[in-house]
C-alpha cells in the first residue's frame, strides 16, 4: 500500500472461495483510491495474482507520473504509471523463459548507460537452474540472467554490495540440507557496465517516509529501538518476540506470544517530539477455534494495531488502536487472506496534505452472511461468502490525544 500524488495505491485479490466479483480478473489487480474521500481512481486487472507493489524502488517517470513496480505469481513483473493506471512495461514469456517465481527485486546503479537504476532479483527455475536476473528499470528488458551455482537446490536472501558490484545470495544444497552458504556473483564478470550520459535525466525524489518504510534496518524512533522476531510456522507453532529498548539498550516494553505474527514495525515521528512505533499483529486463537469444513480449513484471527509512543519526558503510552476479527479459509496449498500479503497493509502518511500524519490500514476477511462461521458444517455454505477488503483512514496525529484520553478513562 502506497501514497503517490494523493492517491492510495494497493493490490487486491479475487476470491479463491465464495462469490467472485464480476469485474475482477481471476487473479486480481491494482486499485487506486482518491486520498481525500476514497473514490476509485482506476482499477487495473491482472492475469495473475499480484503479491507485492512498490512505488519507491523505480526511478522511472512517465508524463510526470512515478512508476510503481508490481510483482505477481509465476514470475510476473511490470511497471505501472501511478497516476493513469497504465502498464508501462511488462516482462512476458516471449521476453525470456518464465521462472517459477521471483523475489522482490533490489535496485542497483545504472549498468546500461540509460540514466536509470536497474533491478536485480533471484529467478527460480528448479534445482541447478536458478538465475539472477538483471532487469532494465526503464524498459523492463532482461539485460542478463547469469546462472547461479548449479549445486544450489534453494536460493534465497538476495543482497547487493554496492562497493564491489557483487550479488550475494544464500545457497542450500540438496538433501541432507547442510547449513546454507553465502555465494557471490560479480556483475562485472557478466556485464559491460556503461557510464551514464552527462545529461542524465533528473530523478524524482521519493518522500523519506515512503523510502524508509522499506529499509529493514529502520527500527529506530528517537532514542528508542524495536527488535522483533517471528519463528515457526503459523498458525500451528509460530511465536513472536518484540522488545522495545531505550537509549541505554534497556528493555522498557516487551511482548511474547504463541500463535502470533507481527508485521514489520513502522517508526512514528510526530510533532512536539512524539515518537514511537506502530505494530500490526495477527493472533490465532488459543486454544484453536478453527475447524474443517469439507476440504476447507477455517481459521479465526484477531488483527490488532498497537501504538507505542514516547513524548519529550520519555513517558510511554501503549494503546490498542484497533482490533478486527478475520475469517481465513485455507486448503493444503493456499490461504486467503494470506499472511504474506499483510506486510504492506499499514502505512503512516499525510494523506490529505494537512501537515498531520494519518494511519492508513486495510484488512481482508471473508464475510459469512451473518452466519457464525464455527456453526457452518457444509462446504456449500462457503460458496455464498464474500471476500471483503476494507481500507481505514484515521487522522492519527490529530486525534492522538483523544485516543490516550479514552484509554486513561478505562
């Protein structure tokens, strides 16, 4: 979810179960909403299920509009005009063999001399055939796809050393799965890297809050840091651990819970020296309240947004800003809504241009036609359920004092 030019841009998925909306494509698409009132600006249907959108990674501008990068299933990748809702470029099967999947790319310096940043990503084709794809950020052309170490059964954790123009990735050999090792691939061994022209087109600056949101190490707010870990696999054996520390690295707030997952925390920087963190958590019921309905498994989830803030005097406030009941459906291979698609589902930004920060979040759940989902026993009933996506906008900075007053009364 991103704010670009006053528009809120996010991905939507069509229903895997229940009633499929007629104007949806089988996979879903990208929707833009007008920030001031939520009206639909455009809807872009996609042939595959989108799984990630990033409006900060590309430095491509078309007709004064910033481009957003879309990643989907089966190796889908495209650039979207964020204002007009038009596809600028798309990597297709005719351009190169389609991988089984690709990672979210990393932007790297210009290598073909066109004055634009490039993209590098892991392309998975099967054991011994994995590649790293270097992609033109301007045209989407696959510049080069060097083969990775053929002994790698799995490749993951792509990073890039800007000083040496070297791609690094973790490699796991086949059974019996020894510990992964870090492999390197120097781009200069595969590319004739060109210098950009002197009249290189000017870059469009991305707002710092939008850029910083995608830096994993961005875990600081003022004098405080948040450290977190998600372990295990949800919902059966996952565990979350969160610690907030002060300037002396002393833990001043912690949260540890089974069957819970936390999204990437978002640092808060408000006026009057108020700082802190926003945490979005999914919590499955303990003991489990899910059930099997035919071939479909039903899970009930509590989605919580927690605010941790500090003022000038270092006083800490912890507030449950919202709580939502989520109905999730799963089969052996897929869940909807899926946990992995929630990592971009909360954002702090000035949506209406009034100089204050808003909390923008969305949640996805199955609506059950007023049925108690735990009382449903026939799989046929699920066919009438509707997958609902809702966006909430709270004038957080302007209403923060009211939120604390309401909590203090209770």
